[in-house]
């Protein structure tokens, strides 16, 4: 893989790695791969549209960019390149609390095709400041991530001495020296940092290991009252939690296991999706990520109950491999892929994709 060659090991592993033995991360992809779609024939698929609607808004594609901290480590202009694609293709760029560009700048660069992702913890003053800033900028979507009560141990990061802010010891120095192109372009103007924290008026420094364990159902209830825009809860994988979240008036649930970065013994995210769909009902909006690598995967997730899909690591690898041009061609391929898969299974519209497109031999659709 080109990104593996071009990025220092410490950066590649920060992106690629997961918690524990990385079983959950692998299972996310293995379980997606195992889902078969049913080819159909003699359907007029001359005009295929990958556009779709979510929460009343129109998107050019059925997928967007998952929130990721420190994207500029993958390529110096990563955040800006993602925003540019979001604006150009009408897809959401979910801007992380720990982003390496301020939420204000990303919202502007994405031409308002941006959602803000909130990490809230015991420091409610800090969270409130982030929410007020997002509100002032004009963000309409707030995505509260709830699956990181503690930052899990990521063995590759521990081995490589990955820290934010960067500490450059002898080991990291050698790693960077072996990747001079990356080192010169990324480190010369000062290494990327968590810009929403750096520009905070509260003057508190970002600690990657800060506890986010203090928030509970009461917090979500208060946040629902506080945030007048659309509220999404990210990181749900239990039907019981999904039912509670929906009952609190949250607009959409984002089913995810954080790409296997939090609990190694968690089920593959795609495996829990059908049960959550059943629990919340047909019409409740569900967003999905964890393990999506291709157009087939996007359609698989839609067939399993998602209304919209997000991608994490592949975005950063496209940037690491080819910068802004690499990301552009990745999106071109992905769009083509989605359309091609739709043609093979005989659908012309994203909203036609549901469990009826799953392979007959797998899904019991035989007698339809
Ligand atoms: C480098 C990296 C940074 C991430 N940072 C965040 C973050 O700041 N907030 C968040 O909610 N999720 C974060 N995630 C998780 C992603 O939003 C997403 O859930 C996950 O990457 C999806 O899995 P995938 O990488 O297999 O597509 C991060 C993931 C990666 C790879």
C-alpha cells in the first residue's frame, strides 16, 4: 500500500491501528466481506443516481467522512482537502473535536457541508465552549461520540511512542528521517496539533487520555435540550442503548465500534446493524461506519439497515498516498464503484436498497 511506504511508521500505525489484538477491527471487514448481494438481470439501469436524503438534507452520495482527529498528520492539507471534497460532492465532513484544523475554518472550507463531532467529558466547561463555538459558526449537526469513556490502549501507539502533542525522541527521529518527504512537508511549519483546543479561550491543553467517562443519560438529555439543531449519537452498538437514545429525541443514531479502536471483544459493527434497525423501526435514521472499504461495502451496509455510511481510515490512506489528488481519485473510484454495484443488483436509486437486495441463498429472500 502506497500510504504505508510514504508515511512514517508512527503515523501509519496511529491511523491503521486498533485496540488489543485488533480482532474487532479485522472482524469489521471480515463480516462485511461475508455479506452477499443478489445480482439481478434485465432491469433498465441506464440512469443510476447515487444521491440520497438524510434528515431532510440532500447529499450527492450515500457516504461521508467520519470524524477523525489529527488528519493533517496523513498529509499537510488533509483537513482542507476533505472539506473541499465535501463541498464539491455535497457530502458531510464530520469535523472532530480533536481535528487539526479549527471547526470555524473547516466549516467555511466545506462550504457548510460539515457536521461537528463532540467529545464531552468531565470537563463540562470545555464541552460547553465547543458547543457554543459550533453554534456560532452555523453548524446544524452535532455528533456526540459516546463509545470512548476511556481512550483504549492501542498497542502500536504504545510501541511507537505516539503522543499528542508530539514528542520526538531518537526512535521517532529515525522514523521521520526515513520519510524525509513527509517530515519536511508536515513538520517544517510545526507539527499539526488539536486546533480546537489550541484556540480555546479556556486555555486548557489537550490531553489525549482525558477521561470522557463522566457523561451519562442525564447529560444526553441536557444536550438534547441545549442543542437546537440536529443531534446524532455516535458509537451505539446495543439495541437497548439505541431504544433509549431514540426515546430521548435524538435525531439519528450512528452505529459504530470506532473502527475497532475501543473494545477488541466488541461484535463487528455490521453484525449489530440489522438488530438495531429492527429495534428503532423502519423510518428512524441510522448512520453506519467501521470497516467500509469499497462500493460493495457501502451498498452492503445500506442493505443491512443503514441510511447513510461513513468512512474513516481509507480517507486518510488516500491522502497519505496521493494528497488532495489521491483523495479526489479515491472518491471518483468509490462513486463509480457504488454505481456499478447498483447496476449489478438492479437498482437505480439509493433509497431502493434494503434487505431485499441481499443474496437469496443467504437471506431467506428465496420466496420473494
Ligand atoms: C486516525 C483516526 C482518528 C479518529 N478520531 C476520531 C475522533 O476524533 N472522533 C470520533 O468520534 N471518532 C474518531 N475515529 C473513529 C472514526 O470516526 C470511525 O468511527 C472509524 O474510523 C470507522 O472505521 P474505519 O476506519 O474502519 O472506517 C478516528 C479514527 C481514526 C482512524
